[in-house]
C-alpha cells in the first residue's frame, strides 16, 4: 500500500467509524457500536503502519521545515 493509499484508508476508516457512532447514537444497537470499534481499530492499525519517511515529511511540513 502506498503512503497516499494508506492516508486515504485512514480517512475512510475515520469516516466509517463516525457514521457507525452516529447510527449507534440513534439506535443504541450494539452492532453499530461494534462496527465503530472495528473501524477505529483498523484506522489505528493503518496509522501505526505509516512509513518513517511519511511521518518525517509530515512532521517537517507541520514545522514549516521543507528541506
């Protein structure tokens, strides 16, 4: 998976997690809560799998350091 694909996956997981939490808030259906937790775990796994180069580049951009 490329860095760009990984970031898209992280974003998608976050969006799906939020949608599942919204459904749970309306329905109190534990299946919706379980879905939200599953999407959160997948998002966290993808975040943990970010390449060192990607993390370095993003940190430099946040600092405004564009070496």
